[in-house]
C-alpha cells in the first residue's frame, strides 16, 4: 500500500505483470522503467515545450482553442473545473497546447464524430510535428503493452481490448506550470483521469501529488528516465472496480514545470462497462466514450456547467 512513495516497476522483470496488477489494484500509480522509450525523446519534448510556450502572445493567439476545435493553445488560468463536487475552486494555473490523435482526412470516423480532426502545428516551430509524432508513436507502443498486461491479469481477450483503439480519442496535453501564483490554489485541481491509462514523463522540479488512502497528499518522485503511469476511471470500470483510479493534483512551488501527458482513450463508439464480475459495493455504471469526452471538453469552458448524466467527469468520489 501507498505510504510515502509509489513503486518503481521494471517492465523487463519476469514478474512485471504481477507487480503491475497489484499496483493497479492498490494504488493506481507506478513509476515504470524498462519501457523502451528513448530518453532522448523526453529531452526533445521538453525542449520543444520550452520553445512553444516562449512564443509571443501574438503567435499564440493564432492557435487558440475554440469550443468547436479543442486543439491549440489554452491560455494561463483560462479553464475552471466546473464540477459539482469541486465547486468553489478557481481557475488552474497552467497554460497548455492540446493535441489529439491525428485522424487521417479520408478516415470515415470523421463523419461520425466531431471530436476527430487534424492537429494544428505551429509553423514557427518547423520540427514540432516530427518530435511529437515520434514520441506519440512510442507511447502508443507502450500503451499497447500495458493493455496486454491488463488483459492477461484480468483474463480478458486482448484482441477485443485492442480493437477498441483502432480510431482512438487518445490525446496529449503540452503543459507549462509556472510557480503557482498566490491567486491560484492549484496548478491543476484534484481530480481523477477519465481514460484508460495516462503516460507521463514527470518534470524533475516535482509538484505532482497523489491522494493516499488516509486522505493525505504524497508527492511523486521517480527516476529521471522513468514514466509515471496511472489508471483512469475507464479502466477502473472495465476492471469491475478491481483497479483503482486515484485522485491527483499539481501544486508547483518551484520554477516552471513542463510536462506532456498522453491520455489513452478508446474509439468514440465504445461504451465502457465492466468486463469481469464487479467487486462488492462497486458502482456498476456505463461510460459512453464519445459523449463523456465531449462533455469533459465542453465543461472546461468558463460558465459551462455539467448536464445531468450517469457518468462522472474526473470525479473525486
């Protein structure tokens, strides 16, 4: 169980599947080594983020997100966590650039769901697309390996799980957290991720904290080349409650913090529901991936409130 640090798991070890299974059940967070992602990609990504967020406000304004295109720059303090269970919390102290799975123009899924489309590459950074695509491809491979481990541990057909990611709503957020100003409570508010897995190379400046079973907050510290992997509410539901989605937050007390989390999300048509018998007391519900994702994006906008629905939006319950 979590005491003062999350476990470090080597994917090359013979018992990695067992250790991952135990960790997803008890904590929902782990530091992963042996992941086969080239450390130079981490360096390239962080360098890219520093150049991206150093661009002028005039350039950033050309790529601002809009309610009908959730791709591009998100200004500092722009979004508020419009959630019933966390009312009273102000805007989050980060600026960001949002990316989604690069849907081919001729792909039929574009006609099925407005969430699919093309990313907006900043022309002032001519290597942006190549760097991000290389890192994204590496994350796709690792995410597939993690999914295979889940299938093995829960005795679920891997081919079925894998088939739900043929046109994924997987997305990535490029983030800069300044040292949290006094007028902000959080870099990002306490929340649970609503996806399958989140893959994050943590900034060594720290600031990422997870909520322990006793209600205290524990800062995550990982080896420099490790990845933080956490389970989201979709995987918690797929697993019938055996795996846990854990609340986390960012409070940046140091210099600028740069991160680029990859959020693994299935196709918009997928309806998440338990694939194994649920544990006693688990809330048996469904999560329609497309509807949930669209609602999360919509309610990020100031003044937008969540509609009545049966699924949570990164809840703390």
